[in-house]
C-alpha cells in the first residue's frame, strides 16, 4: 500500500506499507489527517504515520488502484476531524 499526493499533475509518494493484503475478503482502510500528520489504518491497525505539509487546507481525496486489481469500496465516508477529538 502506498500513500501519495498529487500536485500540479505530478504524483509523489509520501509513505508506504508492505503488509499482506488478502484476496476475497473485506478489509477496513482508514486515513486520518490532523494538520500535517497522516495516519493510515488497515483493519484497525495503524500501518503508516507520516508528516507531510504539502497541503495546509482541506481539499479533495482520491482513490487510485492498479489496473490489474479488482477492488470494491463500500461505505466510503469523508468527515471533518475536530481538533482535540483524536
């Protein structure tokens, strides 16, 4: 799994995690952003914790998958995290 940002049409990798992703099973993927701190959770376990100050304001999200994968998303949610609710 890799975490990227895209700016001015250029994709830049922020961090990665090399854990096992099993086929034919549902998994939970969660990304929390607190200022410049990004935390990625896989099945409720934090697998990435990285700081990146590229974007200082709220913006957009995107999900990108390799062409050779088959992936379904269910219950995609985007919510504002209030400072101090961490």
